[in-house]
C-alpha cells in the first residue's frame, strides 16, 4: 500500500502490514539518525496543539527537525483566529497552503477528521478529545514489539481511566487487530464506553467475558478487573471453558500493564473523579506477585498519582522508553505520508473496515455527543452530520466524526409515507417494524417531539414494548 498523501485520523487508517512497515522504517531510522537529515529537507510541518502537550508535540517537532524539515506551530486557540470564531475547516484550508503536513491536537472529538477533509495535505491526529490518539498507539505497539517480539496472543491489561482515555481507545482496536487479548481494569465508573466495545466486537470479532457479579466481591487480588476480551485469532481456554473464572485467568499474569491517569479535563462533574481515590496505585507492592514478574509496565504519560515513582528504576518499567521511541516512530510516519520514503508492506491488506450502510435522511439528526465537532456552533454552518447504521438489533447509528454510537428511540420510513401523509407514522425503534425498514428509507428520531415537529404521528408501535429488568434498553 502507498502511504503518500494519506492522513492518520484513527488507528483503523492503517492495516497490520502498514503498521509493521512503519516499525521497520522506525528501526532503520533509529539506527542511523544522522543520515536522516536530508529526508524532509524543504518540507514544512504545521504543529497545531490546542490542548496541553509535552511528549507528543515535542517528539513530532523533534522528528521533523531530525528529518531536516521545518516546523511552524500554534499552541493556543486564543492566539489563533479560532478565538474569533473561525471554523476548523477554514483554518485547515489556510494551514494546508502553508505546510506540507499538519499535526493537530484539539479537544473536540472528530476535529482531526474535519482537518483531514479540508487541508489538502496529510493530517496526523495527535489526539482529538477523548476519541483517539493513533500515534501514541503506534509507539505503544512498537515498544511491546521491541520487548516481546510478537504481539499476537499476548495478554495486555488496560488500567485506570478507560472512559475518557483516548490512548486506550486507539490501543484497544490496534491490539484486537493484531490478535492480542485485552484485560480491562477500569477505575469504577471509568469503564470502556459501549460504543468502543460495540465496534471492537463487531469489527474485530472475538468475545468479551464480563466479570460475574459473584466474582466482583472477591477483593483479595487485583480487583478492578471488569472484563476480558478474547481475540478470535487463537483458541482460548476462556472460550472453550466458559465457566472458568476470569480472576483466575488474571492470576496467570499479563504481558503488559498499561496504566493511565484520570483525564480530569474531560470529567463531566467535579465529583466524577471520586472513584480514583479508592483505586489502587500501581506500585512495587501491587506488582510483587510472581505473575507480574515479566509484566511490562507501560504508561503514555503524564502520570499523576496512579503510578509510583519507586518503579522508575524497575527493569519492567517502559514508560520513558515509550516516550523516547515516539521520535523514530513519528519520523517514519511523517516521511511515509509525505512520500519521501517508501517501504514494502508485508501484506497487501487494505485498512478498510466494514462498509456499513450510510444513514441517508436529511431531517436534522444531530450527534448526541456534546463534545463532537459536528455539534459545535462554529462548525454547524458547514458540517453536515453523517452517520452509519452499524447494527439493526438493537438499532445503532454511529457518528462518522466522533464515532459515538447511539440507539435512537423512534424510527419511521421515508418509503411508507411517500405521497400519503396518513401513513407518516413513527414507531418505537424496539418494535419489529424497525427491523423491516430498508437502510435507504430509514428515518430516526431521538425523541417523540422531534418526530412530531417533522409531521410524524405515533403508530400503534410507538410505545417502547420491552425493557430489561435492569432498566437498560436492550
Ligand atoms: C496522552 C494524551 O494526551 O492523551 N499523553 C500523551 O500524548 N503522551 C495521555 C494523557 O494525557 O493522559
């Protein structure tokens, strides 16, 4: 596959072979740093960081300098025309005419996709809110590969804020596509969002075993574990013996423990972080058991209180190595996307995922995620929200910008009411009608009011027929 001119917005933009190719080039470059000084001579990289950053920004800039290129930068929206109400699309068009490649970090989820759509030059997502951070994932995988040689079949535990941590969201998909098993150890209340789990199982196969309620009271060990993802790649004991305890499974140890800090800047309320007060700190005591003897201790950094400094000198600790490896990995990526370096990819597979049907109706449907770029005032003038229909039972739509999934409450069909207003009816999305509507005719509403404003009347099937005993929708 050819990298030239492409953007890296989510980790799905790269196939497994392309990820390996980036690592091969990073290896080659790190062995001969001084020889890379002409690789990007005459090229300009725009480094736009509208959220705090030390490692990502400086390692990208260091990477471009080590390739002999130049860097222009903006680090604060208040110092740019975004503060005057300029749209991200206009900024992208302009910066794309000053630079050959753009690296962007921005708090709105899906913002890097918009920049990639309008810039006309390759764009690298350096973190878009709580959505994804694909280059952090590349250097995380590079580190695991360097230390363990092969990623397939490994068991990686993710620890801490799995709700808002964008690094873990990209890492989950990458580990799944490379055939690793994942052990989820979230701080209570910071579990992996449902839309990430839905995409993981639908697109990467495998299965998710949740910790049974009976096991949750077992506090004797590393207790934050709530689920384990088993890759479809290899036959697995859990898959073959469904009754085996996942606590027992964890006691067999993990190949890496990926720790993350509470992403306070994304908490909805100040109380949201309470769970972290009771959450175990990753320290020598926690990792003293035999099953952690060879565990790699990883962290994207910065750390706050969740990872003890006493581990810094421990040979299992990888976090400073991870940060250092960001430079050759980003050098490789920049030069591939700029087309100034080529490298053979070991497989020809395309990175494209499932080709879901698009939601086609233009009836004002908005993404319900308030952090999505498509609902921000400055962006609604030109962004037409777009969605994919990723499941029909239950009906789930996914925003193409922030990738949040949601289950609309009501549905209607553009086909049935055509030319016959008396048939302009809406139904519960849980009724059997919902599943008979063809994707090209599907209309969805998040509330009855939305449907009625559009002139739809409730059908006999508009009341929600079925709720689970735990109160959640099916
Ligand atoms: C991470 C980020 O910004 O998402 N940091 C990084 O890029 N190395 C993790 C974090 O801030 O917690």
